[in-house]
C-alpha cells in the first residue's frame, strides 16, 4: 500500500512540475512519518524514499537507530528549546525555527557539539492564531538577526498553509512566500541562502509546487490517515 501510494504521489509531483515548467529533480519529497511505525518507514524506504519528516524529536530518536542509516531525517514540528540538544546531529534540517530565542538555543547547542545546524525559518503567512512562526513583516529582521549566528545556517523558509477543502485557496499564500524568498535572496545577506522553500502538504502540495516549493511534506497521501 505504502509503495503504491508513494508512486502515485511522485507521479502527481512530476505532473505539477510539468505544468510549472520545472524539473521534478528540483522538488524533494519529504515523507511525513509522524506517529507511523518504523516498519512503514522501511516500506517507503524500499520504494526509494530517503527523506522523512517527524513532528517530535522523540520519534526521530526512536526510529533512527532501527532504520537504514542513509535516511535523512527532517524536524518539521514545533521544536521546544529544551529538546534542541537532542535533535542536533540527528536531523539534517530543522524546518520549524519560529523564534529568535529558538535560533539562539540552536547556536548554543551547536557550538557545544562542534557542529553546524541547517535551518528554515517558519513563516505564518496566513497569520493563523493556532500556528507558530514569524509573520511575514517580521521575517526579514529575524533573518538578519539569526544570520549573525556562526553555527546556524539559514537555508530558506517554511510555511504551513491553512487546511482547506480547495487547495486553490492557498495559492496566494504560496505565491507570497515564494516572492518574499526571491526578495531576500536578492539582498545577498551573509550566511543566508534561499534555496529551500518547504511548503505544501497532502491536500495542497501540487499548488505549492506550481508556486515554487522545493520541498513538500506529504504524510497522509503516502501512509494513510493517522
């Protein structure tokens, strides 16, 4: 089941890329395996998936030792500052940096471990009260502050769009974040590359790809409902 659904998602990604005149190689599929057992992750791995997203640090720590070591784990959920030391060195990318204090904590722990952390800033484009993240108008200042941290590298931006029945309703949100990332890239801020745009989930990833997403976070469409 997982393998068939994964193939179908890949086909939908390729079709969205064709519509947008993009190369499917430029879009990374992150299979969101939160709450799913390691055995299902293994099935997806055997079908070629290598990037997996988790919402909780604990799940990465539990699954990583029992699964193939070339899996790239992504931390996509809200990260508490007291869990930073656990996730550093385990996840290749933290998608959900939503405050200056969290970035500073990542800097402190990365320096202690003698490593460098790659992060995305989470932007609450839709200004939903239930979501974390910087509002769009605060994000450039946050980028400039976080860019000064030597062990933290900003690779791009992430957003969680509202859950909507009609994915077209989120097109404007994806357009805004894409345009903002282009504007920031043009400013050539030291220690900032805008090569990652993590946006789009099971219900709207095709629209996100058409609007410039380079990473899509797909769980339900691969693993089934939670």
